C-alpha cells in the first residue's frame, strides 16, 4: 500500500518486479477459442499492480466471475511500470487499476495511445483524514479547537508514505495542528490503534485513504477538507490492450458498464485482506459473491 500512497504524491514507483507467466498458451487449448460462445477469446491475462488492494480485489472478483463463464483467466502480479508496459504491448490483455487524472498520468502519457479505455468503475479514490463516526467534529477546520477531545494525537502510517508527507507539509500547517502529536509507524499499527480506540469508545484521528476496508470494518467518517490539502478525488478505470474490443467484445460491454460503490468495494476488501493470511482468494471471493449475488449477476446481465 505504500507504493500507492507514494504514487499519489508523485513519487517514483518502486523497483519494477519482473512480469511472470506472460508467455504463451499454457492451457493446451486454443487461445483464440470463444468463451462460452459469446465471441470473446477464451484466455485472458489480467495485470495486477502489486500492493494495490482495490485492484487485487476487483481482479480476483472478475476472475471468479469469468472462470465460471468458461474463460481461462490468469492474474499476473507486477509493479506499476511493467503492468502498463505489458498492456501496451499485448503481453497482458487488461488491467483494472488505472488512477486518473494524476496518479498514473505519466504512465498514460507514455503508454496510453497503445491501450483501450474501457470503463471507470470507481470515482472516489482519495487521501483522507478520518475520525470515529460519532466524533464531535465534521471538518479539519474544527480539529485544532477540539484537539484535547482526541488526546491531542493524529495517528499516521509509514513515515515515508505520500499520505504522511501530505499531512506534515499541508494538513498540519494549513489547519494549525502543530500542537498535536503526529505519530507515524506503519499501516498495521494505525489500524490496531483504530480498533483499540473503537472498542474503547474513544475519539480518534487517523490518516487513511479511499478505497480501504477500514471503512467497512469500523464506524468512521472523513473530515471535510475545505482547503483541499489532500487533493481532489481521482477515478479508477480499466484499460485493455489495443485489440481488446475486437478480441473481447462481450467483456468490453460488461466492463464499460461496471461500477462498484463504496459499500461493495469496502466489504470485498474487508473479506479479502482484514486478518487473512493467504494468497488464495478464490474461496473468499466466492463466499462474497454468494452474499452479493444480485449485484454480481448484474455485472454480466447484458
């Protein structure tokens, strides 16, 4: 998740991980065969940006949906740069997690003309400062005057994260929060403190971001940011390779209509990442699908 936060603030991506399993057909079947007779190629390679939870979540969701419809879906995890490169060259067919207009701007300028825009499925991706839902304030403008009600403390994440730097350089000085302690350590430590304070019924201020499963797990709300110190919301869009619409006409239609609201996305992430110690997400996603069957069925209804 640090990679995402660093990118959000325009920092360089971490060293690229080599793309794996991007070679030829390993199924023994015909890569050009139609999936369930709907005109789409049977095999689909989805590039998944390592550490970007929302992309991991929706990629696994679509894998389970499409596998059941006769596709053969392969998820390939890698860093941001090789994902964009792989889609642009056709080594990968699809990636679900392009953040615009700012986070992936440079990658789109380099590779975008060789990619196919499909659908924007989430439009409220942003950095946040969150508090417990029953906290006595609703805006960052009111935090300094009520700091004592929050133990004069803001709980942050990793010291090197983009969110941490934005909080230090913009949020704190703009809203006069210099007298509050800003404790940074790690995302797990922040979440542990959030759980502890929630269980104790205490007020708490944390640095956070949308989308994140914490919004499903805990009763929290974002503080308004009238000075726009954390920037505006971005949207997350799926992109395919240059031939995607020709190779996957039915899937193109589904993805162009695909939308995921906070409730569904946060609950899916919560099921997959909160307290689980596994990379085998299939049974977790399958269980989530059964609990959200009407929504999932609607994604491929056309």
